C-alpha cells in the first residue's frame, strides 16, 4: 500500500489496541503501543530510501529484505527495545505484541497489491502479488479516515475499528470475486492463455490485464465483467547475440528483467550507437507503456547510457539518457 494508507492503518491499529485490557488501563503502555503501531506500520518501507541511489537499486530491493520473514521478526524487537526506553514502565510484552501485529499487517496487506513482496525470503525469492487491491485504494483509505474521525468525536476506537476491519474483510473477498470474474472473461476470450496477469487500478471496476500465450502477448482492459483486447504483440524471444548479452549486463536492464514478468523488446540502430529498449506490458496508460528500460551501446557494444523507470513521453526519456544518438 502507499505511505498514507499505511499511516492511517497504523493509527487505526493503535485504536484497535484499546481493546487490550493492559493497553486500556495503563497510560504509559497505551502511549507506547499507539506509537509502536504507527512506527511498525511504516518500518518495512524504510527501503524507499534506496530511490536516492538510483531506480535500478530501488526496483531490485523494494519490498524485498525489509518485508522478509527475518525482518518481520526483527522490526518489532527493535521498535520494542527503543520505545521501552522512551516510555519507561510500559508493559514490554504487550508493546512487543502490538509492534509485531503492526509490522505483520504492513507486509500482509502489501501482498494483495500487483507489486507484491518477497515475504517468504529467505526460503523463497518469489514475488507474492495477488493483484486485487490497488497500491492506493480510495475505499480502504476512506474507511480508515472515517474511523479516525469517529474516534475523534468520541466513539470507542476499539469497537469502531473492529467493525471497520470486519467490513474490509468483506471488501477484500469482493475484490477477489471481481478479479475471478475478469479472469474467466480472459480465458473465454483467449483460450490458449498460458499466464494471465490482472492488476487493479484506482478505479473500482477497472483492471489492467497482460496475457501470455505460446505465440503472442495480449494487453487488455477489464471493466466490470467485460474484457477488451487493446494490443496484441507477437511473442519474440530475446536474441542471444553479443548486443543483447552486453545490454543485459547493465544494472538498469537487469533490474527491469528482475521485476517485469511480461514485456516486449525493440532495438534501434543509429550511426554511432545501438539502442535496446524493453517495455513492460502491464501498465498501459492512455495507449502508452510508461515502465521501460533503455540501454545505449556504442558500435563495440560498450554501454554509453541507460535508464529504467517510469517515462510518460519520449522527450523526458531523452533527457534521462545522457547520450544523444545521431540518426541514420
């Protein structure tokens, strides 16, 4: 989920914690637990700082080690250790318990996004991405904000968020049913589909779809229960020549291939260089595919420029690439 949603979820969890008798009756423990719930709800996303290095490092590592099984165990211990010093006399066991719930809940809800997490590390490096909830879901965010407002005007926070979370469980079940209906629509339309990737959008009834068949890639849109094919590309294997071998050694392209399960490629030849471009097919937006990786190589296959990330115009891409090729 996005930072704002994790923040309100942390505050909501602090409210839910008031159902714990120890938290409800011991003021110091109450303040410590509420602080821990907010911090724990944000802690796994500390890897966002990797954006300061470059996109390749961020793409390779975001929601990886910081969302792994060891991290889910260690974050609460660290938070508990620090807050036990800040709030002396607080109940350490209950402080740890709610810290653990906050961290676990953060990682758990991220699994439902299309991006997913490597939550099973170190036992598996597979990305777990169920693709039923958008990174920012207006209903989930609004439900939490409504609960916080009710708390502010005097409603009991514990029972308030108990009801809200019961409603949200029903909402998640509904989203799975909606995704299932879209998948059945894809299977009817493309019966030879080998892999179907369905991703939610910020719009409740709108879904992005990418499909692999033995011969083609399909890009489609799902709306309610209907599926519309938008683009179709012949599935062409990545060449195993020297140009592509050299390009794939580049960190930006390697990060893209680590992250993207369905993509197409193209290559352009100029007087003084080659330009290899990989395009993720999952994020079509207004006829444009914004998530790309580009590697520029000279005529001897040395990398002279590269980029990976979100680009919404060719002009902006050229600004990201320091080398300007000469046209034929």
